[in-house]
C-alpha cells in the first residue's frame, strides 16, 4: 500500500467515525432549556467538537490499523471482489 493510499484510507476512516461520534451524548439547546434566538432547538448546547475530534482520531486510528493490516497481509485482495471473473489469472512464479 502506498503512502497516499494509506492517507486516503485514514481520511475515509476518520470521517466515517466522526459522523458516528457526533450524535453520541448530544445535549441540545432544547434539552438544556436555553434556546438562543435565531438557532434551531436541536442545535447543540455546548461546543464539544474539539473533544469529539480527539475521540474520533483515536477510534479512527484503531479502525485504520485493523484495515491496514488486513490489506497488507493479503487476507482480502481485489480478486475476492471479482464476482464476474473478469480479472486475468494470477501470474505464475517460476
């Protein structure tokens, strides 16, 4: 796996985990009882993005490491997804 592929894989993992972490333990302005005029009642009551970004980074690193190991060890390859059988046969080693 090239360095650019590893960076792209980490970015994808990070954003996927971030969108999972964002709504966890969310306290809305309506729940807190203090709705700021001009904002929706479902807006977050506090600014917690920095803390959630840190949690996301740690979790995404674990997810990325697991996927990286699976890919580099060859446990899953492109041939596993070739359901139509269109890839040429693997090269024979002499």
